[in-house]
């Protein structure tokens, strides 16, 4: 397991990725009563087929993460993917879901708790990932310079993001009311003594707040935490910011990842339209 953790870390994956892959590899071991490298390809294929049939999600995420976990296990043991005849996972080319500015406004306006309003304001206003917003500390906020520091984001890179004056006013109000001690969105210890208590807002808590806000706003789209990040990038592009600056704000490793927003953004210079619009404008009033 130490070799497995080392391989995941050396290849630039986070601790949470290691834990995720470990859970899936452990599930295979528990299912068969032996470690995966002692199995033959036929047994692995039967298990993966079982996961596909069992999955209720169209994304087949559990199936995919099991394959990814097994890949890293084989790599850590110096074995090729052919050792277990692991299938290739084709990346789906799906465009992200993006909210309109009106929908974002409805989400912010509908929040009953100040904490949730500020949480959604930061997710959208700074384009943060779920883990990044959970890791935000009070010391990462610089109200004088109107910026926020993301420490060790994805890829273990730091970056600075601009803070809106509207968000700064809300943050000051929130900090005064809630009095967080370390993490901006911390959880109260609740009398727990010592140990490794994680005082950060839980991932499930962040996800629930976003889902609840979208539900209150009567948004029919499938809204997740990352939807606000996609909306951040798309709206900045539509407002005139160049794609390279957006790449840096998002903390993307490659510009190719950021270019997807060019397919979504409704830019005035290349706004798409239906030929029916021009047809009716030319002949509809005659």
C-alpha cells in the first residue's frame, strides 16, 4: 500500500485521490478475498461487468474509478495494464452546464443563511473548486488588496484571485456574525476533545448548500458546485476577459482545458444564431 500511495503522489495526484483509489481497490479485494494482482483477467472483467450492471448513474463513475485504482496499483507493482487486461476508459466530450447571470442572481437572492450566500458568492465570484473553498482560511483573504489566495490548489499550485467589493462587504459581515477561528467556512468542534477533528466545512455540506440554493431558485438545470465555476469562466469570457487570463484564474495546467468555454460563451463577435431569425426578419413582416 505504501508503494501504491507513493505512485499516486509521484504522479501528481492528491491525498484524496489516493484515498478514493484505495477504497475501490479494497472493494475488489473484499469481493474476491484476495489482492487484485492475484486475480486473472476473467475475474476482473466479471467484477467490472457486475459494477456496470449495478450502477444507476449514466456516468458509471464507480466503474471508472475502480479501473483507475487498479491501473495505479499495477503501476506501483511495476506491471502493465495488460496484466489484468484493463479496459480503456474513453473520455466523454460533454460540454459543462452553465448558469445564466439571472439564475446565479436568483440563487444568491434565495439563500436564507448568510453563510450559504457568501459560500455561493465565493464559488461563483472566484471560480473555486469545492476543495479550494473548504480549505480557505481567514489569512488567505486580503481586503486591502482586494484579493484571495488559493493555497495548494489542484496540481499543488498557489494562485491569487480578485475579490469583488460586493463580496468583501458580505465577507466582513459574515466574519463579524459567525466569528470563524481558522477556516472561513469552519464547523464548530461541538465539544469533541483532541484527535484529528476536521473543522472544515464538509464536502457534503458545500454540495447540499449549492443544491438547496438552486432548488429554491427553481432552476431546472443539473447544478453542482462545479457549475458555478463553469459559470464564472463563461461569464468572464462574455464580459470581455481574454482566455489566457481566465486560464490563470482557474488554475488550469493547459490552455486546452480552458478553451472549452469558447464553445459555450455567447460572444458578441461570434454569437451563433438560427437561420430562422434572419428568415423572419427578411420576410416575416411582409
